[in-house]
C-alpha cells in the first residue's frame, strides 16, 4: 500500500473561509475536476450522480511496464458527505496498457483556506497464468 496526495488543479468550486470569526459553513470537498499527484499522474473525475457514483480517467506517470502508457477509465463512489464535508471514496482503474486493475480508497480533506487534498491508498492486482502464481499478483 502507498499513500498518494492529490492536489486539485481546476474544476469544482474553490472554497475558502474569511479570517477571523465566520458564519459561513465549513468548506465541502468536490471531487469533480482535474487532479494531479506529486508523481505527475493526472486524474479527471466527473460530477457525482444522485447515488454518489462517478466516472473519469486516469493517466499514470508511474508504471512497471515497458508498454506505452494510455489514459485508462475509472469508476467510483463517494460516501455521503457528512457535516464536516470530508468524505471517503473509492474507485477502480482498468488499465488499458496492462493486464491489471487498481483499487483506490481514500478521503478528501479541506483545509481552512479551502484547499482540497485527496489522501489515498491502493492495491494493484495483475493477471497471472495460474492460481499457483496468485501470491505474487497483488502489490
């Protein structure tokens, strides 16, 4: 497992609070938009539908294959946003250039200035030729 930090580049509202006392509600995470992590991977997420699901695409900058990296589709769901506005979510990426799938889980955090950050952990499962090789298929 690894933790990746994502910073939102654009998309969705940029929320902030005034300095000093404020009666405005706490900033809420909005997953929709373009995200980039510290390794240079890019992720674009659609707006949530009424049931909290979303789709998008993932373009990784990190891979263990020599094949050409392709933008890959993702599907996910966000947990109901609670009063703190820092929801949990999960999504899977179906890699278009490798025989593997990655599942990500995480939480969206908003600081006092309204900056949104996604903290995630992931598991990657690659296809192996037999059940006997299953032990080496998950990272």
